[in-house]
């Protein structure tokens, strides 16, 4: 691998990890600023119950901007989510790239059920993979899509937040 | 009077009988076990949609009243239900949620249900077809005909849903049990084959009836941003809750102005047969099933009570089998935006009922759960829940307002038909 390719791979990895920090901190606007205008977002899963690939949420950048902008207007479980992510593979193809990462998202309970009893308990919320695609421009990796492909189908209260 | 002391808190509300329920019906272990025996084992329960076992030898597994159930499709495409229990030593025959018996398993041959424990086999009709070393161990004392599976009553009805009843003495068909609750929706459900495109589950700490209550009333509009901001208009409030015998209710249809919802557009381009675009119709079936058709997507909630304060809810979204990929994507997006696990409304509904579950402590002072809203049987009326608990009282012979007392019919008991 050439030095240029190594640098590009590092740039892509950094973009994935940065996105985790931004989403963990609910800095939605900054997160979407790392996304190209053509960005498409989806949360998907395969269901052995109904034997099909499912989409749990999808939208373009504008849809995700509207969704995140309206978050304060909803009644929401405010238990913070934290991502543990490992980038397994980065594939560079000209000025595009694809990254596949493992992601575990933990939830530390706050107000969702009985805060006196539960608050502070950390548990696994979902497990899955990020499948991210990028446009490589001027040394930066801009997300053109993120698919959060979940293994988890027991989602209990669910969430209003993009995973 | 502002806040109250204990005796004031424990006093009966200034409402008529039937306009409140005692919180013990949501928390008492004895009552819960009675519900499983007297209601869940005696009524028709939808367990899945037939599209989930579309081919011969396909199967799905479930639980009703803690009994493990398997539903199979035979080579002639007949769907049957059995206890998922081997008659030998009680092992669960099939552990997977779904699959096919077409291929063999490590302990068994193709096209048979095989108990992995001792390799006994059964066909899709529940007949025992193989007992390992039968003559050596049982001589002439046991024949295969003696050890067939326990078959359960089952029907495929109302849009292809698979219904199971654990009671061999159930005299009503599914149609008779529904007793007209599906009349308005049935043309839309039966016009052409449906298909499930969405499945997820929630296991939450609350009583199954608290979830069903939420599906039976719209007063909780205040919980949801879109409903609060854009939903309230004359047509919305004119919708009627209508009761049917056997404890079912429906919520009448109206046209939703989705383009008034921030971030949404009209959904008029995609609907169901015989349902006007953007219309919304709901059925709440006793003892706890919801069919919810919002224009472009059908949602179905199937509940499995796990304990007085624990319920599993399986959420399904359905479209038409004939959907093009573009139409199917539209249905999925519409379904998810409101009802998906990351959509706007479902999360809020689940937060509210888990909050209720937290306070229904069996050792606590009994709560009085108020069901006293009267608004001419329109959607903020609580007549739907009153109708449900009247039926509940009959089945358990317990008064919902005081479960230590036997049930008494309380006139005026019936909701006016629409």
C-alpha cells in the first residue's frame, strides 16, 4: 500500500471515529456537517422471524436534519448512548471509499424507567455494523451514506436518536 | 382540595362504577395467572401472518399463556398449529423462531419435525412417524398413533393472519369471535395478499393491559409532538370509538393531513385497496391485539404477557405482496417515521406505559386508574377502555373496580354502535 493510500485509509478511519464522538455527544448538526449533501442514512436489520431484510429508519440529509432539529420537541428517553466502534476494513476506490466497522452501542440509564433505581446502569442497547461510504475530497472523507446494520431486533423502548 | 392524604388517595373517585379500575388488576400475580388460564387460553390469538411461513414445510414458533406453540405449513399448503412439545419427555421440538423442515436436521430426516433429544419424528399434520428403537424399548406397548402432537385450533383469516386457540371447546370461528369488529377493514385486508415487511419486539416492564389501554384511547395525543401540533381538527375529534361484543373496539376513520406534519408529506399516493388515501382506521381486539391501518401501512401489535409487570410486544408492518419496490419503500418509510423503533410516536408510547408499570407495585396503596372521560364516544372518550374492562370482568368474574368482588353488569353497559 502506498503512503497516499495509507493516509487515505487513516482519514476514513478518523471520519468513522469522529462520527461516533459527535453522535455520542448528540452534536447532530456537526455530525451532519461531515456528510455530503447526497448523504443517505439507514438503520437496517435482517429478521429471521419474517425472513427478510428490513429497514427500521431511512432518510436523506435533509430528512435527518429535520429529524434531529425536532428532537427537543419530543418526549424522549435521555439515557446517553455510547458507541464502541472498531473499523474492520477500509476499501479505497479512486475518490470514493467504503468502511465496515463493528459497533456496539451502550446505554447508561437515566430517565427512561425508574431513575432512582436504574440511573447509572450501563447495558448493551444494540450490536451491529456501520457500513459507511465516502467521497474523498481535498484530503477529507465526507460521508455519502451510513447504514447501521443491526443484529439486535429486541429494541424495547427504542430511541429517537440516530444510531 | 389540593394534594391528598392516604385515606383521601385511597377513596373511590366520584365516578360511576366502571369508570375507574383498581391498579391491582395490573400488578397482582394471582390475577395475572387467572388471565392466562381464563382468557389467553380460551380466546383466539393471532400469532403471525401467513407470509411468514409461505412455503410448504415452513414453520414459526410462538408462546401463548406460557405454552410453546409451533405453526407449520403442510405440502398441501394447509397451516396447522401444535404445542411445540415432544410427547416423549417434554422437550421443545423446534428452538428456532422460523425456518423450514424441508431439509434434514442433525438428528432427523427431511420434511419432518424432529425432536433432537431422541430423534422422534412428526409430520406436518402432527402424526408421529418415527420412534427411535421403538420395538426394542416399547415392544407392543406403545404405537406411533398413541403419541401424536397436541394439535390446536387454528385458522388463517382477516388478511392472512394465523389465529390459534388453545381451547378445543372454543365454539366460535375467528369471524364470530371478532363479531363485526373487522367489517369496515376487511375489504382492505382481504382484497389481495398481504406481506410482512417489518418486525421488531419490545419486552417492557409493564402489564399487557396498560399497552392495550394506550392503543384504545387517543387522549394521549398530548404525548406526541405531531399529534399535539397538527392533529387536532374537527374531523379528528369526530372519530368514534365503537364497541363490539367480546370486548373489541374500533376507532373510526378520518383523513390525516400529513403535509401539516413538520417534515412529512402527503401519503395520498399509496394506500390499501378500498381505503381512501390518507385515511386511518384502528381495531383493538380483546384481550390485547391491535390492527392499525394508516393509509399506506398496516401495523399489527401482537402481545405476549410474560408476567404481571412484563410484556413482549411484537410489532409488524405489512404491505401488499404485489407492491413494486418503489411502493414498498414508501410504505416502509411511512411506517417507520411514526411506528418504527426509531420513529416519532412509538418510543413515546413505550415510555409512557413503562412509567405506568413502575408505579403499579403490588405492595403499594392501590391506585385508582380513571377511565371516566365522556365525550360522546369520540376519540378522547374513554369508553373503549370501559368496554374492554367490562368484558375482562366477565371473563374473570372480578370487578375491575374492586377485583376482590365478583363482576356485576353495570347499566348502562353497552357503547352505542356507530
